[in-house]
């Protein structure tokens, strides 16, 4: 019975199916807001779903030069890793599906895998544009991942636990203390743009330079699943940021907590959409400079704040 | 370290709106060398002009470019009128200048959007193209068409602008001036935009002169040159405007120059509307244009556009030669790309506001076997085509070659 319940939770709610639907909704919200910010009409609500099914029905071309197995597996791994990481993030319940001490690190690790699959998928496509996109993906990873890691672990330092569920318990017990982590929240938002490869950090898929980067050779259902993985990654990453930096509203009635969760997720997506509206794409060297010279020191500042606060209280 | 990757930017590439090939050798993200190849869009317009009458040619040269169509049409008509010795009514000159400046506005706004897109700033693209729509609608109201206005004719213009249309023109100018001020502010304050534009695609004044750059590209390198002032045509001699130059010598400077030119264009149009003389807009032109030749210079939005026309006393010109501004600027692009980044390639190419289909004049056939260029005669091309389709299983045997013999 417990196994069946777990399976239901993993595959249907709040696991795979729920996340995928939320991911497609998230894509719609992002595109609609982006369009409205730019004074356009934007797509209708079912557009992401329609795009997904249309891509599923399209012919799938795999380049002769490409390594067929890696090419096919990359999108599956990306989606799998994203879904797996969601099992350890508390979304609206205080506890995640399978909480344990140290799940924060596991989540960050699992969220790294999609970027690695972008690299592998692009690299094994063998086309010049894909290869360049793949190399850019991995170069960019080294720029944003460390500040993101530092930003995300500093609230954990304050809470004195490596479990996200534990952090939520701590911050629920001490309401208001999450306000100390606002710098980290800002850092996380900036680095999320890098992780999700959105403007100004969409360098790996810069359309006007390297066509579609990693995804240049992808078509049909493999592209559909890659895009689905990216949409879902946006939701899961937003959930992580919401759980770590906005740990309130977890103790409420389930339906109310659920609404608070959705509000947080969509607020984060809206901020991301706004950020990608107002900036131009940076160059790779400028991006790395910015991440290491500005974002990383700010993230360290957050660590310092948390350590000082911990000493004082 | 000596790992060089060649990537093809073009002939089909999202950064280029027209087929043109840039083979880029990359060392990491840095550009090692760029090999440019023109000629994918040759349409034989110059030859076509020789087989049509002057009036028909007007509509043909108007189709050289989709953006600065009026530049080509006016440059051509000016040359023909010079040969024919026609005295154009002042009102017609004013209307020509008015439409020319409206075209410059729509072209520069279009460029600003394209530049935004090339550096991944799509918001700028959406904003400028929305604003550009006002000019397009205005042009459609004044001339009947959004592009390829078909306004010019030998001896003047085909449509008059009535007094009721004047307030509408001024209203659009006010609205656009407001928007342009906003874009100038963005260019000065938006950090990512400045980072992507400043110091990119350097072209010193010496190089600009040496490589024969024209238009905003040259003016952004401090070359004070503008056909509208140096060799006035139309009504430019009767309006006051300043030639915008800039010392940045980079893509940022080219943006500043174009934004400044937009502001000047609004002022020119206001003066034209205010001082528009009364009178006819057309004089009768002869069907046969006397023998003679003329060169006409015209400051198109992209730079100086030169048309050469030679008449031989018949209804058809003997030779028409077009030097589109992009041809003058392509040489400079290679210089600008030296030691640049791949990421800057699209914006550097876009910064000259290229219009490749206007530029392409000839075709070189490259035999990949020995790498030598060859030319083919018309019969050879026909035979090659017939054989090509025959190999694909299509039988074109009923097609008769020009020699009269069936293939």
C-alpha cells in the first residue's frame, strides 16, 4: 500500500505528471508575460501543450555523424534528473517526499545533470554549432554554479541543517528570519537565469551566433522532451528557491499552502521573465567576469551575514 | 592552443536576413579569420534595365532594395532627368525629399530593432518595430504603399500631398521624437546594451577612409561626409540640418549616429512641411531620352548610393550601373571583425546595416575540383540546367535552347 502511494506520488502528484503540467503552464506564463512586457499579444494558454504535441508528431532526424545512443538518451536523462530532484524539495508540505539529512546537496547535484546533458547532447551531435553550444554550456556552468551553491547553502548554515525539510522547520519555528537571506535570494535569481539559459545568459543557445547551440540538430520528439525538461527544470528550480529563500506558508491548511506555493512559483517566474525582458545578451567573457567579480562576492557576503546572525542569536 | 574551428555563418543563418557567406575561423571564442563571399543574390537587374524603357526601369530599380527602395528610385530618376535636361517643379522636389526622410526614419528604426535582436535584446526589437509602424502607415497614406512606393516618375512625382495630410505627418513626427529620445536615454544608461556595443567592431578614421566606408558607418568613425550637404539634391539645399558624426569608432558610435540622424530627420520633415511650395508636381517628360550620361549621388539611409545611367537616344538606357552603399561598407567589415569575438560577429555585420541583395551584382562560379573561378556562357548554363534535371529523372526535352536546337 505504501509502495503504491509512493508510486502515485512520484508519477502523478506531486511528481512527474503534475510537474510536467506545471512546467507547461510555467512556459505559458513566461511567454505571455515576456510578450506583454514587449507590448505584444502573446500565445494562448494551450500553446505550450500544442507545441509539445506538434513536436512529438514531427519527423525526428538524427545526424549521421552523431552518436545515436547519447543523442537519444540526453533528453531522457535531463527530464529524469529534474523529476528526481523534485522528490527532495518540500513544495507545500513541511516535508518533501523522501527527506533526509543532506538532501539539499543532492538536489543541487541532480539539478546539475540537465546542464551536463546539454553538453553531452550537443557534443555528440557533432555539428559545429552544437559543439560550440555544448562548450559554452559547460563554460557558463562554472561561472554561475558556484555562486548559486554558496547562495543556497548559506540559509542552511543559519538553520544548521543540510536538509531542506529541516530548514523549513527551522524557519517556520523562527518566522521572519528568512529576511536575512534576501541577498542570497537575489543571487539565486541571477544565477537561475544562467541555469535556465535565459537572457542575458542565454549564451549557449544564442540564436544569432550559433543557431540553437546544443539543440541545433535536435528535432521531433527528442527536442520536445528536451524542451519539456527545461520547462520542468524551471519549476523545480523555482521550487527550490521558494523552499530555501521564501520558507513561509508551509504550516497552513493544505489547500492554502498549495495556493501560497503556486503564488511563490509564479512570482519567481515573473521576476525571471522581467529580467530577461530588460537585458541584452552578454558575451561569454563578460558573463564569467560578472559572475565571479560581482555575483560570487555578493554570495559570500550572504554567508558572512548568516554566520554573524547565527553568532548573535 | 592552435585549435581552429571553422563555422559557417551563412549563406543560411539566423543572424543574416539575406544569403551571404561568412566563413569564420575560431580559436575558442575569438575570431582568427573571416572569409567573406558575396554573390548569392544576383538578380540581373542592371541587365534587365537595358531591356526596358526608362519608365519601366523606374519600377525595376525600385525593387533593388526592399528597405531603401526610394533611394534607388530617386537616384535613378535624378540621373535620367539630368540627361533629359528636365527642370523639376520645386513642390515635387520637396515631396521627394519628404518621402526620402520618412524612408530614412523607417530604415533607422528598423536597424535599431535588428541591432537589438542581434545582441539578444528582443525587447528593443519589439519596441522599435512597433514605433516604426507609424511611419509605415504614414508612407502608405501618402504614397499608397508601405514599401516600393512607386511615387517617382520622370519629371516629378505621381501623387501630390494634400494640405489635409500635413497635420498627420507632424503628429507622427512628434510621437516618434518622443520615442527616439527614450531610445537615446536607453542607449546611454542601459548597462548590458552599452557593454555589448562599446568597443566592438572598431574602425578608425584612417581605415574608414582607406576602405571607402560610407554613411553612418563612416560618420561614426569621425568622417564628416554626407551627400545631402556636400552635393545637395532634392530640397536639401533649402533646409537646415546638421550632419551627425561621432568619435567612438565602434558599434556604439554607429548607434549614436543613427539615433542622432533620426532626430535630424524629424526636424527636416517639419521644415519641409512648413515651407512646402505651391505649384505643379510634374512636368512632361519625353519618351525618348537624348544620348548622354549622368552619375547621380544620393544619401540613402545606409550611405551614399550611386547610379550611373547612359542613354543612347532611344527609349531604353544603354547602361545602368548601381553602386549600393553596402558594397562600399563590406570591405570595412573584415577590418572590424579582426580580433573580435564570435558573439560580436552578428552585431558587427549588422552595424553597417547591410543590404546584401542590393549589393550583389555578379556571379562567380567556383569549381570545387581545382578551386578556380570560371564563367559560363548562356548556352552552357542552359545545357547545365537541362542535364541537371535529366539526371533527376525530369525530361526537359521540349525546352528549346536559345541557339534554336532542342536539348
